[in-house]
C-alpha cells in the first residue's frame, strides 16, 4: 500500500490547493476516482509530460503508477482501469 498511499497523499495535497475534497481510500466512489486519476496519469501525454521528461523519469513515474494501480486493485477488485492492465 506504500505506492497507493503516496499517490493519494500527493493528489490530496494538489486538490486542497484547488479546493477539491480529499480522496479517501475507505470510500468506494473515491477508490474509483483514484483509479480514473491513475488512468489519466498513465496516458502517454501525461506520463511523459508531452515528451519533455527524460526516459529514466518516465520509467520511475510508470513504475510508481502501476504499483499504485496494483495496490488499489488488491484493496478493491471492483475498480476499473482503461490504461492500466495487469
């Protein structure tokens, strides 16, 4: 759960800046929102920052995101992803 917690904490820090409610892993609707956020972050444009990131940084982001997605699926097998596939 290390990667998933890290991901949610980071999302919540950004969301508070914009006045959005915090995501909660105990809430099923929030877990699906987290899955959708991970999907968005895994899209090629977002993952590579439109091709601006160095390959090593892209690999590190990909690894963190896929680990968070795996941990989320372990927590709640009902969440759905489109970009992430095991």
